[in-house]
């Protein structure tokens, strides 16, 4: 009996110091939100097939259907099918008046769908009663689209399309939507494995690595976006891998390949890898600069070719960066009551205090820190600083686990208990955000613990 009690007493410490067991539990937790349905579920915690909610999600799903079903990225007919009741944009949007995330170019000028078609509705209806996009009054007929190309970058759906081709080949076309959310959680899990190897470059203490990894992936919106169909989980994985293979386990061709992939998925995200190139140049490692840069350049060529095919010129892009008010936006990013880091991922802000020790441990880590600072500045300069209709600061999600590397030295300091408290609080916030995924788009996840029909209302896309 005493030996059993002694084993039970020591079990928690062994678990937190384990490698495989702890990571298995973290992986299972990443998939917990997938057990719950959608905003149409009959109860807040109703078990069901995970469905997408809103924002860019239905539009990425439309792109997947266009690539797999039609072999192109001309999206007009796929949106028409959504209006007529198909699942091309997911269950929640079938038969809806979903707006089109599409653009086209007329005389070199980018035309957004909403500039030509009435938004918001009412729209006209066809003979079967389905909504039909209605042209705005007084619009020049020359501006009407011949082909509707994606407004969102198409690199992300193109890279995922082989998996959806495989689903179609085995007769699972109706499962594109839940599969899309599953892939996001899987890629977050892969990112957490890469992050573990990255963190091991700064400490041998497995307990510290495990705790900081839990804070990085369960205590940030990474958990929520693992339930989503956004590009951020994929960017997070690629950025984590790029810094692993440039700082801790140098494989610069692979690091450049991963950074190039971020460029293909979201062109502005390539800035997250820019400090790696600067670091190599500052050390006069010209051979390594070439090894890192060539894969990035090849992916840049792929982007230019894609632009030529879709938009008529290598230098026409799907979207454009709109400059905002940097100081005001920076304050919003830090302390917005619903979206800010202080309320959705306080462990990220606390981790900043540990970066001095991280840099002392490895001067190469300056590149990772510079990446975090650079993209924070870019997000603050963006008119859409929060990332649009979504949870927390979506644009910073790919770097939040990198930020959390700073928790490692703090967990080895007298601040350990306070760091654990903040980390656990962050996990609680993001558990609520992930499990009731659809509610966290328009409120802080703690707010829906207070009954309110207003907070529970389902907004449109």
C-alpha cells in the first residue's frame, strides 16, 4: 500500500518531466474542440461534427471546392452553387447570400466584388427562390467580372488540395469541411513537436520545456485556430520549423524552403523570415545566405507565376496592404478588452521579460526576437490590425509560440509560480475560446459565461 501511495505521490512530477506522455496529452487536448459542433448546435457544449464559422473560412472552402471539383480558381460558379444550396462554403452557408471574396482587374485597377455588387443584401431571387447577387445601381458595365479570382491568397488551398483530392477519390466529398478543421489541429500538433526541439536548444529541463510548450500551444490562440480553417496554423508550423532549422539545428536550405512556403501562403508573412537572412549577412556567411535565399526565391517565382495566371500580371496581387494608425493599433493589440494580448494570451506578454536570457543563451535567437518585433510592428501598421472577423490578434498567431520561448528562463527563476499562474489563466481563456469556437469570434470567451442572447447571436459572414 505504501509503495502505491509513493507512486501516486511521484506520478505528477514524472508526468510533467516526461516527453512522450506529456506530448500525447497535449495532442489529445488540441483535438478536444473538434468534438463539438457549430453555432447551430442545440446546446453550447453539444457534441457534433466540427463546422467552420465565418470570416475567411467559408471562402477558403470555396477555393478548395473550385480546385478539386473544377480544376481552377475561377470562383464565380462555386459561389453561385453556394447560393443555390451546395456545401461549397460549408453547412452554415448553403443557400445563403454569402458575399464573394473575389477580385479582378480592369485597365490595371483592382476591382473588389463588393464595389460592383450590392452588399449587404437584399438581393434578387431566381425562380427557385435562391438569392442572386445584384449589381449596384449605376455601376459601369465594363467593371462586371469576366472571371472572379480569389481575394484571399490561394497558396494555402493549393497546397492542401492533394488531401482533398484524396477524400474525393474515396467518396468523402461531403467531409471536406470537418476535414479542413482536422488538418488545422494536426498541423498545430506538428508545430508543437518542432517547437519542443526548438525549446530544447535553450534548456535541458524537460519539466520547463513541457510547461512552456503547454503555455505556447494551449495558452495562446493557437488552440483556437487549430479548430479553424484559416492559414495561421500552417504559417505557425512553417515559422517554427524555419527558426528550429536556422537556430538550433541549422539546415538552412530547409529553413529557406519553409520561409518560401510562408511567402506562397501569405506573401507578407515572408517578413517573419527576413531576420534570418539579415543574421546570416551580418555574420558574413555568404554561402549560407545563398542556401537560405535560393528556396525563397523559387517560391517567389511561383507566386509571380500564380499572379500572372490569376490576375493578368506578375505584379497584380489578390490583396493589398492598407496602412493604419500604428500607435493606436499597437495599444489595441496589447490591451483591447476583447481582442488584445492582455486578455486573450497574457502569457505572451509575460514571456517578453525572459527574452534577455534567451538571447544570452544563443545570439542566434536575436533573429527570432527580431521576427516577433518586426511582425508586431507590421500588424500595428495594418489598418485591419486584428486580422478581420476572428479571435484575438490573428496576424500574430504564427509568432505567439515563438514569443513564448521567453517563458523558459522565467520558469527557472524566482518568478516561476507567477509564470505558472499566468500560464494556467491563459490556458483557461483559450480553452473556452477553442471549445465554443464560434462565440469567440465576436466576444472575449469569458463573456459568454454570462447568459445573454446578444452575446449568443450568430453574426453573418
